[in-house]
C-alpha cells in the first residue's frame, strides 16, 4: 500500500501573507528552521513561495536603483527582488504544491526535479494550505518499523509463490526457488517498489534462464 503525503506531512502550514514585510519573513524562517515559506492570500490559498535565496538578494545584489539596457531578464528579476520589501514582491509564483492523498513517491520526485526542499500541502476541494511536506518527512519512509515493512514485502511475495524474507536495515533478502529467471527479476522490481525498501538481494534458484540470448543460426 503506497504511503501518502498525509501520512508524513507536518500539520503546521508554514506560510505568510502577501503583505508580510521582509523582517517578518526572516523571522518565520528562523522560528520554524526552514529555508522557504509559502505565500498565501486572504483565503489561505498558496500564491507563491519565498526562499532564503530570494532574501539573500538583498545582501548580495550591488545594484539597487540603476538599470542597464544590457541586463538580461534574470538580472532584472534579481534586482527587483533585491529592492523588494514584501512577500508579494519577493515570491516566485505560482507555488508548487501537493495534495494530502498524493503518493509520497510522487512528491519526492517533484522535490528532486524542481530542486526544492519542502512543499505546501493543499486541500484539493478548498485550495487552502493544510500543512507542509519537508524532505526530512519523506525520508521517514526509510525508518518504517521492520514488522510493518516485512508484512508489506511478504504480501507482495505471496502473489508470486513461497519465499523466505529477511530484512536488515531496509535491505531485503529473498530466498527460495522460481521456475524462470524472468520471474525473479519481476519479483525484485515489485519488492523494490515497496516504500522504505533500500535494496533487494535475491538469493533465488532458477529452474530455467529464459533471458539468455540465443545466437541466430548461420
């Protein structure tokens, strides 16, 4: 059974209003020990995100008032953020969000692809923020109780035959016999897909190697 965002997310919605001043954004990041905050409207719906990098532009950007016609779009955006004083001016929009019932695996892929460390969790019916999913929350899938992980792995194996299972710190070792090597490969992939499995070692004897390529007759 796939673990969902609601099973791991923090119930505190780390967010600021659009008119929140620079100093309040810094204070919120410090209070919750995060590197980003969600910007919400009056209905608590995410409209953007302010990151620590956005705030650092205030310190690192040497140009505050003059504009060069040779500047790139990115440079103009950086200068604008360096001059910004509210969340609405600082934020990147739209906000990238997930829903409580989304698979954690999908959320992890989104974090990886977008290079972000946390995601606001939004109620799909109201559009309002209901929590925050951090990278550290996602990593909790690798600390699942052994009994829970073993039960799910055995449920997968029961569909394919009788096998012995040993789990050591997230590494699953499968022992037994199979008719074909292709069956073992499919089995390993199924077990590897279980949330919390770090690796799979297959000590399974095969009656026939149906993956051996037979050279064509000349």
